[in-house]
């Protein structure tokens, strides 16, 4: 791997809201306000770095207004002269924000950026397609949380049903999934008790929530085994071994290595590279592993060379398939818990992985980490981080 250059993108600050459960403590908070809290928190932690651009993911956008990233940035106090972009490649969105900003930094187009994303799945609206309507008769409401966030338009089926079938195809047993789910909650509980997750979080004004709402410290596989399948009568996915629907925002400040040094940052996390894969089928399970493999091959690395991994727990089967495909030790994966315990706010999850991974590289004095995520429509993304 090459030495750090002045224009290499580095992450110097990150902040996220607590992750609220669907219909929970953050359900009545405007999604733009969630985004603003994370953006303001990241900027406050940045040591005075001011952004030249704001790039935020937002998946369930209906009702959030024109260019939600710009609106959230404005509420965070970002000057109106700073342009903003909203990204939406489903679950990949806020990790894609990091990647796009990294390209801009390397090209010399900008010197710093706010990146991240947000979603309130609790406030996802219903819509009725009656702009041109019949004079009489009923209309049909469309649940945009399902339509825009949870439904695979390529396969014309729900992500849960699609993933149930993939679990069966790959031979991933119900017991394996329940064990991973229990481990996610255990890891998240321990990380909470140690104050590790609290260090990632900034409070949301008007909400009485200081920690991630979905963590259940007493989760055990034997209890999970009693739950019924969630999507298909013979399926292995349940409400407990799939990610939680959530409300949250996460944001960070990217800048060049040269500017980070001038701002006084002696420790920073380099965004080395990222890869994106798609298809050929719309399934999720192996996409993080395929993206990660492509990424590592590009840099002459093996999976065993990576100290820490964050793989999004969209479904337990996704992580199990990825760990199996890459032949990595589960102990180094999702050490602070994952989306099964914490939640999966669609537009924020990609950056949440990056934030958590970067924090662990520093806290555990490790060098290399990979964050990987699958996305609706059969895409996957992986990002290589290096502590400097």
C-alpha cells in the first residue's frame, strides 16, 4: 500500500444520533432534524474544518422536500453558499457519500466535505397516485417505506422473501441466524456498557434517548428459536434475526490529509478505496463479500490481512454468507454489534459502519478495516479504511 499523500481523503470527525426503534423515541422527530443533529455534531468535533460540499444519503425521501441533504445541512448551520447533494442507492447511500466526496478530494475539486445520511422510517409516508384521477371511486394508498425502501423492484418481491429463499439456497440454518442475532445484541450491550457506543453519539434535542433503543441485553438463541418466521411459512428469517427498522442519522467530516494536519489532527482514518458490485441476480447475501474481495484484490490484500470488519446485518444470513465466503474469523466482525441489535436506518447505515469501524481502529490500535454492505436491487459496496 502506498504512503499517505497530501490529497488523500481522511475522516477526521464523526457523530451520529442514537438509533431509535420504528415508532419509538425518535418517531416524532423530523428526519431533516435528525440529519441536522448529526451534521452539526460532526462539524463540532472536526476541529474547525469547514465543508466545501455536503453529501448525504436519504432513501425514503418522499415528503422531505427538495434536496433533503441541503435542507438538513441548512438546519445544522452550514452556510447557504455550500452546495449539497442527496444520494440514494438504497442501503449503500451514505457509504457512497463518502466515496463520492473522496473522489472530489483527490481530484482537487474540494478540500473538505460533510458526508453521511439519515432516515426516519417511522415518518415514511403513504402516497396515493391520483394527480390524474377518475371523477369517482376509491384510490389506493402505497406504503412508501415498503415501496421505496423494502421492496426489490427487480424481483418484484420483498427483501425478506427474497432473502429467505437465498438462505435456503445457501444452506444457512435457522440456528446459525439466531446465534448471530444473539451475538449482535451481546456485543452491542457490552459496547454500550463500556461507553464505546456513547462516544459515537450526540443527543437529539427534544428526545429522551441517550443510547440505541433496540439493544436487548438478555437475548439468547433459545428464546429466539421460539419465534415464528416473519416472511414465509417455512422460512428461517424472523423479527429477531433480521435488522430492525429504525430512525437515525450519521455524519462525518472528510478532508485532505494536508488540511487535517493543519487543523491539528494527529490521528486520522484514511479512506483508501471502495468498490461496488451489482448482480447478476438481485439477492443480497454475497454482495458484501464480492465487493470486499474485489477491493482486497485491487490492493494485493487477503481477508486475513484485515484487522476489523463491519458487515451490515441487513439479515443474519448476509453476514453468515459473507464470513463463510471470505473465510474470516467472526470474532473480528461487528465487535460493537450490528443492525440486528442497533437498527438499520436505511440512509444512515453505510456511514454508521464507517464511523464505528474508524472508531475501533483507533481504540484498539489496529491498522486496516473493511466496511461492507448490501443494497436493494442486488448491489454491494466495500470500503477500505487505514488508521494513520
